[in-house]
């Protein structure tokens, strides 16, 4: 059995985009897991002999207006951006899946109610409504997670609902009912695993979007707060010195691009590998 | 054959509320099944065979209204609570489907699906579940069952999947098995194997079975008794050899005559003229009368009642005694 499984996996070559994405994401996780091992300097230590130093061997990404090493700050920032990718998608994934499951399976007034709520939330542009909620709750990472979750679950719910509507028509669901299984068992053990693939793909892609969103809000001063190192915050710090010290904005920006690209490539690769149509 | 019926359906009505008005899918169906017996339910598409099965398990959608009586081992299923039905489904009444490709959950192994059914119906011990699962796969003729338990449905061929589905349906030892065209999606050799398997299982386990099919060959090979359905009604019920030798309903007669192989080699087939009736407007009289060669005035005026013709035989046809022998032989 395990032998058959292994051969099946090795028989399918891993496509290049998925591989590249996986390398980027792994690099990001490594930075997030052990920034202390990878970063050459303390990310918050001032060094007045290195003020606005351009990239060199001592400071490969240069130094900022307090002489802090940009490479170290970018590496430490990965930790927060990984957090953003995870925490701002986790609640939407869980809540959206549950709501979508219930609405798709039970239908009726529950489905109608959910449809209206989704329409209502979708009426507002995503960024605008998130910024409005953060403005009410006050800036900061936790409030940003809350704001993103309040809005973000509708996308997962809509996706899950559609998938459940397809799955529940299939014979195996009817067969499960014929075997005398209750709704909870049918929903979670039979429909959920079969409906999860598109959600999984969307989840990974959504992480890329949420890193961009987190950086944007950080840049605007609504997400992570200085002196916390976060890519968006780093770029915001660097924008005043843009003409003298391009490296202050360039390298954190590049990190955002690499992270976003990594998650997108993994998402697309998974979509192909799992045969999910989008 | 004089055992008390395990399931008796009396005057079953199923009406679907549709946007275009009520649709009478089942109109006064009456049938009995006894332990160890295979009852065939034949009829063309839309005659209400599958709806009858689903009504017995109360698996019809919310827009269906059920009337009449369904008595399973002394219990009125139409009055039973949904909770009670859940207990009965799988445990006492099993069902197998037409498409073994889609009726198995693609993400669970065959073993998991069998064991889940066993667990849901009260077999607590994991070891006992496993050995029972192996026994079941063996029983339905799957070779080296220990190794196949870990296999996913896509690793099984069509015939093997149907066997696996039968194993799942049999897991909790139901006393009644409903089979909804179990061999339609299979090729002929596999079809024959599956039918033999089902026949053997009903004998071995003393289980009753209702076999829905539109294939008269399947009926002739497998069933003990047959009920012929037309437009949501039972036209005729008879032991299988009696029915094939001398049908006593004009519809059965026309149906047998239209089957290939009924006449001389290379002869043209004899179709039944006309179309089945619209179920939105149930016929006043016999539903088959407009297409019937033997119809008379009274056939159109009122519904012919079921005339008992023998211990196991009944027909709702005024022309039952005027039908010519259907085969020249």
C-alpha cells in the first residue's frame, strides 16, 4: 500500500513553477523560523558609523537612517509577514468553510440569508472596507486580522457553497444517506474532503494576497507598527530617503515580490496538480 | 413461499410539487417482498421504479408527498421519525446504485468505507471491524481482500467497484436490499457475475431484495417474482416463469413482444405505438389504454382494479383473458 503510494508520487514529475514557488516559500519559512541564525545583525541595533550605507559586503542590503542592517530587518520582517499570511487567512478559511458547508448542504432560508450577507459584503471594495474597519478598531496587527477576517470569509464561503452544491448531487452522498449516516458525518467526513481542493488552492493564493494587503496596511500605518520590522513598514521608513538610499525601499519590496510570487506559484501549481478548475 | 412478507407496500402514492403543478409519480403501487425472495420491478424510464425504492427509504426530496402504507417488519415507515429512518437505513434496509463509479466516496479507501458503515451501526471494536470487512470483501468475491482494503475506488475496475458497493451495503447485514439497476453500467459478462452474486447472497443470507431494472433478460435470470410498472402504477404481478410464459396484462404482453429475440431471427422489432402518458394529468382509466390494441370502452372510463389470478398473481387488465399467446412457439 505505502509502496504503491510512493511510486504514484514519484511518477508525477513536479512542474517547474510549483518547484520555484516551493523554493521561495521554503526560504521564507526558513527566515521566519530562525531569523536569528540567518540575520547577520540585530535588526533594531543602531550603528551610527553605518548611517545610510549603500549595499556592501558588511551590509549586503545596505543600512538605514539609523544604521540598522536592512538585510537583518528584512529577514526579521519575514516572521511578521508569515504571521500575516497565516492569521489573516485562517479564520476566513475556517469560518467560510463551515458557513459554506451549511449553506450548500441545508439550503433553504440559511442559504438565502448567506447569499444576501455575501452580496452586502461584496458591495464594498475589499481594501476600502478593511481600512474602514481598521480605522474604527484602531491600527495594529490584531485589529488588522479581525478586519480582514470580517470581510475575507465570504470568498471562502462562496467557494465552498458552490463546491458543496456540486458534491451533494453525487451518488456517494446519496449512498452515505442510504447507509444511515447523519448529516454531520456526511458533511465532515464525506463532503468536506471532496470539496476541499479548490479551497486549499484558494487559501495558498490568498496568502499571497494577504501578504500584499498586510504590507500595504503596514505602509499606511494601519497594520504592523514601527519599530516592528514588517516589509510594508520598512518601505514606509525608506520612502523619505528614497532619493538618497534606494536600498531601504528596494530590498523589502523585493522580499514582498518574492513572497507573493512564491505563494502564487505554489497556489497555481497546486491547482494544476489537484486538477482544480478556476 | 408462504412466508410473511418482510416489506409490504400498499396503495403507495408519491406526488411531486413542481412549478407546473403536481406530478403523480407513483399512483397506488402495491407490492410485497418475502425473506429470501427477489422481486423484480420492471418498467420503462419514468414509470416510477426508482421513486418507489426511494420512497421506501424515505429519501425523496422535500417537494414529494407520500401517501399510502409502507410496512417493514411490522413498522409503518411513512410514520417513522427521521431518526428512526436513519437507524433503519443501512442497518436493516441496504441499497445499491446504478453507478458504482460515483456511488463510492473517491477520497476514502474501500476498507474505510466498509468500516465506517460497521461503526455507524454499532460495531465498536476496530479489530472486529477489520476482520468483518475482509470477510465481506471475500463474500462478494473480491480476491485477496486484505490487500484490497487499503485501495481507493479509482484503483478498482467497474465490476470490482460494484462488488465493493455490495459489500458496503451488506456490511450491517440488512434484511432487505434495494438494488437500483445495479448492472446497467456494467458490461454483459460482469453483469452476469454480479447478478449471480446477488442471487447467491439472497439465498445464503436469507435476505429479501427488490431489483429495479428495465432489462427483461435480467428479470428472467434473477428474479422470483416480477411487478411490471407503467406510468406510476403496477400493471401486473406474477411469478417470473408465469409472467414470461403467459402475460396477463396487455402492457406486459406488448413489452415482451417488443423485446428482441421474441420473434423469428432477423425479424423487425415490434414497438409499442405511442408515448407514455404525461404524469401531470393522470389518466382517468387504464394508463396504457390509449396505446393498447385490446382496449375497450370501460378501459378508458375507470381504472381497472387489480384482479387476483392466483396466489401470487394479479393483473389490472380487462383484456387479461383475451390476450393471444405472445410467442408463436
